[in-house]
C-alpha cells in the first residue's frame, strides 16, 4: 500500500493550492479546483459511488453500506485541499527520505535551513520510517494533503474490502480551510452524515475534540488630517498615533499568543494599517470558554472607549464578529464520535490521546451546525512552513484506524447520534 498512498501524496503536493484570503472567489484560488477535479476523477476510477463536485468545488462521494443492519449511522471523512497563505506552495519539490536515520535533515534549495530532532523532537519517533519533506523554499503541504491522501486511500480500501461490514461512508474534499472559509458553502443535507471526522491532525493517535472559541474585532480610528505646517492651529488628530496607543494599552504580558499557553486565551492584533486620516487594527480574540471570550471582547471595547474619551475629536469604532465556537460544547453531550475513534485507534494498535487545539478546525463550525466532527491525526508536523514533514507509515496507520472506525460504527453506532437536523443545543 505504501507506494500507492505515497504516490498519491506526492502527486497532490505538487499542485499549487495555496489559499488567498484577499480573493473574493470561491474557492479562493484556481489551483484548488485543479486538485479537486483530479480527486473527483480518481474517486470515479476507484469505483466510489455518487461522485460529485458541487458548484462551490466541494468533491463528495459515497462508499455504499455493506451491512444490512438497519439504523447504522452514516459517517463522513473530510480533508481540505488548500495550503496556508503563510508560505509558498508553488513548485513544491517533495523529497522522500527512506528509512530516516534520526539525523539532521538538510534542504537542497536552502542550505541555511535544517530540520533538527533537537528542535523537532517528534522526528525521533519517526526513526526508521519514510519521511517526506519539501526542498527548502516552500511548504510541503502535508496540511492537509496528508489527510487527502489518507481519505483517498481509505476509499480504495473500503471499495475493495467487500467482506468488511460498514454503513454508508461519505467522503468530502473541501477548499479554503486555511482562510476560515472551508465550510461556508457546505450543504450538510447533501453530505448526509450523522458524524464526521476531519483528517487534519499531527502525531499518531491524536484526537482533537476541543478547540478555541473565536471572535474577531476590527477597530477603525478616524483622525483629523491637516497640512503638517498648520497642524497645531488646525487641530490635527493623527489616527496612526492613536492606533499605536491602543496597541500599547493591551494586556500583552498575560493575554497575547506569545505570552500564553495551554488553556489560556488571548487577544492578538493581526494587522495594523494607518495614516493620519484613518487607522485600522484587526484583532483575533480566542478563549476555550465563552465567558473568557466575552471578557476579551470587553477589554477591547473598554480600551476603545478610553481612547475615545481621551481624544474626543477622533472617531473610534469597534466591530466584533463571531468566528467559531469550541466543538467540545456539543461533543460533551454525545461523546460517541470521540469514543469510537479512541476504540478504533486502540484496535489498530495505537495509543489514542486527546489534543486540545489552540486554534479551530472546519470541524468547529460543522459541530456547531449539528454535525459532530472531531479531528484525527494524519501525521502532519511543522505545518505552514518550509520545515514541514510527514512520515508515510503514519499516514498508513491513519488509514487503518479509519477502516476500523467505519467497522466500529457499524457494530456500535446505532442511530442515536443527536442533532441530525442541526438542532444544536
Ligand atoms: Zn489543516
């Protein structure tokens, strides 16, 4: 199997599918459609049923049930085709390091770069495995083409394993996860699943069912612009200065991504633009709990009011938007999707462990919309940068765990899975 999974992975990473947050189209970049179309053709060739690309580019397919048992829930496996805007995904040249020896890995296209087990200790777990890296100038794209290759290989396995009893299995490849638009147009009725899994995680055995809850804030400061020569006389108010003042007043020591960890939330200015006339500051607000998130909204609003009071001639507006919510709020009511994933991994000989994500996944929004969707490992490491790597054998065990998961849902799933109609609590 290794070469099939590996050759798929190598084929996918060579297509530039970098997402673009400034784009207004959906998917945000045409390269994603190239890969999605390729996946559609491959699903047809593998003998999957109901293969379809929706008008927004989602590619879906079915592996029909092999069980006659009534009431077995339909489960879905998802992976995203886009790569992060943070690092180039153009002309990715994947390099396979067979039977990795545990030493520092060098990159032919950037001699200054080194992948070192002392700073990437997970590498030591990969000794003896076949590792794939990029060549030094791009990311690899294992986030999430490792997941795409795993799901595709899962389809192949399930289509061939006629004796394996499972319910209806759906697969779905999505665009634009990295820019937070991954499930904007995903029709849950069309997907038709009662539980789902994204294959977009790290180390072997990892199960993520807790994510941040997230809001964004945008502060717009309107100043008063004049010629500098008569600034004092005409009352210039420099919006750029006020933006700086706002940033300086943030509780950075206890509330920034670079000063927090574990289950602590943060306020993070992601973009500042400004001149005399107008300045804008964009923030992301994160916390695991809703009251913690609310207190971060209050901090920003309070600072804006203070700034306004100190400079009445300026006009300061703060707009807060909801982004996504911690999937645990819903999963705690029905842990079976998580529990069955744990059992499937254990049955595959792995040690399952929970990983709390200081971020969100497409599953955060899907779970809130009524489709419980934890995230499972597929071997990605050092995502979004040139040191990204994945071990082929880790992707293979992810496939095996998913096969087992399909089998377990047939055995134990029952159709009790809540919120089929999207009535989340
Ligand atoms: Zn991802």
